[in-house]
C-alpha cells in the first residue's frame, strides 16, 4: 500500500545516506594515510637544520612511539581495515627517526639503548596480548597519548618558547585527529578510540596555541 511504499522509500534514502557517509569516511581515511607520510617530515627537517632537538621533550617522543605501538596492535587484534589505522604505521616510523636524531644530537646513547630495549619489550607484550584483553592496548595508547603531549606542553610553558617544535606538524596532527574522529565514528564507533582522538585533538590544539603565543615578536 501507500504507507509501505513510503516506508520503503525512506529506508532506501537512509541506506543511500549511510552509504554516502561510508564513502566519505573511506576517502578521508585514505587521505589521512597519504598525509601521514609527510606528517613528521617538517619536524625532522627542523631538527636536522638546527642540528639540535632543543625545545622538544624526549619523553614526549618516546611515549609517542608507545602510543602507536599499542594502537596499531589494538587495531590488528580487532581486525580493523588497514585504511583505518595505516597512518599510524607511517607516523610510528617517523617517530622512531625523531627519537634517533634526538639521541644523537643530545649525545644520549645510553638512553637510546634503554629505550630500544623497552620498545622491543612493549612490542612483544602487545603481540602476546590475548584478544579478550585488547581493550588494555587501547587504554594504554590513550594514557600514553595524553602522557606524550603533556610533557611537551609543560616544557613550552616553562620555557615560554617552543624551540624546534614544528608548527606544520602540529597543524597536520590537528587536522588528522579531527578527520580520524569522524572516520572512527562512522566506521566502528569505538568509544575508546573516539576518546583518544578527542583528547589528542584538544592537546594538539593547546600546542598550536603555544606556538602562536610564544612566537618571536617582530620589531616595529
């Protein structure tokens, strides 16, 4: 009857809208992965040009590695599509490069060796975590994510400057957090991941504000 036809039409429209959201989400995910290949490049270039990691929190860099190790392991355990976390693999590699540069320029080889050993242990633990406890990995990633950004924010506040911190990298992370929040909400609605991306967006927003607030003033 007429009501049934209206119902079928409304159902079809909703399915089309859902399909459209999925398509936009998938396209955004692919764009995020592509952009991630260059995410930390401005920061790496800043460090290489200055021949120093001055202004960067080494603890933040190290915790950032843990963030992505745990988050990647979580996504793999839950069999999420690669496009939903592929950027994390690329950023993890760039974070490791940044850590190596920081250890080298700061002549802190001992800390580098200890961090490498701890990192290898973290990878082994993540790989051995049973699927039933996969939520622990996401929780670790969330806590480490907050922990990785707070030391940098506090260091900037204490020094009243941001040193070699790259504005381009922070801005790209902000955009990536916002986009990934959207794709996660559409594709999996994973509450822990949404909380993590929301917290990361907020803290990266604080870093972006500090870069602007502590920028050298131009003389008239």
